[in-house]
C-alpha cells in the first residue's frame, strides 16, 4: 500500500501498513519505485482519490500493477473509525 499524500497530510493520520511517497515531489516516481515490490499489486491512496489516480497512471507506465483506493484516506477513515 502506498500513500501519495504530503507529509502534512500524513501527519493527520494514515493507514498503518502504508509506505509513503509524496506525489508532489519532483522525484515521486523514483521514491515510489524504491518503496514498492514491482512484482506485486500496489494499492494507492491519497486524500480523496484524485491524486492517487494520477499516481496510478505514472506507476502503470513503469509496469506496476496498481489499484487506486476509491475515496482515498478520507473514505477509508470514515469506514474504519
């Protein structure tokens, strides 16, 4: 699972098993590729799902199998708290 939000956003809460790569960083792709196992399906999330949709396209272009978590952290938090 990869959280693509900013450090400020992750400070407000995150899914425990997530790794982090800020989509807005210039080296996002390199960060993300270092943190994920490219042989496995990667679940992505951001705050609401828009940014992770864009991140999914970037990672899919690198050959990563990606699933975007619909509704992002906001929806996950609502359903799990």
